[in-house]
């Protein structure tokens, strides 16, 4: 509809990004700005904006964002990975999340990607329903794919073998 998605403009983006990430993450968000806005950024992003007349009580016109990275697999080749998708509560259910995800899909296809991958927590039923409504499927349920992780001491130990 009226929502336009576009690539990040560095300075303008910082406030909404910090706000969203503060809400979504209790810790670990302090490095986000330098990670995303340095010479070799670790992520890319898109923001959703509403026209001035629809701004929030606090005066925000940037009301949602998606973060993504490019990835690669020998099976599928190029892929795009969506890390964060966030829409401010008062703007949910209006097609903004769909527009943001559509933009990530469009950028992925334009870059020659064959898959859009992302994870969702099993208790996040509204988000799961949202993704299912967009035709996505659960790779854990269908092909037994599990997300694995190494972190903290285990990661350090792994690096020192
Ligand atoms: C998930 C989220 C991004 C969805 O954004 P949104 O703007 O509310 O979603 P949209 O309005 O674009 O919804 C688009 C479609 O999803 C469907 N949908 C949205 N929320 C839904 C829900 N709770 N249950 C079922 N369907 C839902 C809509 O019916 C619509 O389908 P249609 O266009 O085919 O009719 C948003 O709710 C959000 O920011 N949640 C909190 C953060 C979060 O949990 N992010 C995901 C982390 S994995």
C-alpha cells in the first residue's frame, strides 16, 4: 500500500534501528551500529516508512525494519538470510511486515539467490502464522533441519584446538 521500503540511509536509520533492537534484544545490541555501518558491514537492512501524517505519537515515521545477510551453500548456491523483521506494534496487521519481507525477497532474487532463510522461535505463534501465510515452510518439521550453535567457552575452545 502506502508503505515504502528502501535501503538504509545511515544517519536516519540509527534511531529506529536502536529502538527496534532494544525491544527485541535485551543485550548484545551495542555493537550493532558499528557492525552495520562500518566499511565492511556485517549486515544490510531495509526500513519501512509511513508518510508524515501517519507518524506515531512520538513522532516516528520509520516504523519497521528488516536485517539481512547473504549466505552460500554448495547445495543451493546463493541464498539470502533474514535476521530481524520488526514492525512497531501499532502498525502491525497493515501489510508492513509483508512489504519488508517482500523487499528482502526481491533483493535476494535480484542477487541471484535461490532461497530466503530465517528462523522463528517455536513460541512465537503470531510470527509463525505470518510466515506460513506467506507460503514459507518449516524446514525443521519437513526435512529435519536443526539450527546449531557454538558460543562462549565452547566457541573459544573450538578455536583453540
Ligand atoms: C511478525 C511481524 C513482522 C508481522 O508484521 P505485520 O506488519 O504485522 O504483518 P502484515 O500486516 O504484513 O501481515 C501480512 C500477512 O500475514 C498475516 N498475518 C500477520 N500477522 C498474523 C497473525 N498473527 N496470524 C496470522 N496471520 C497473520 C496477515 O493476515 C497477512 O496475510 P495476507 O496478506 O496474506 O492476508 C510483526 O508482527 C512483528 O514485528 N512482530 C514482532 C517481532 C517479531 O516477532 N518478529 C519476527 C521474529 S522471527
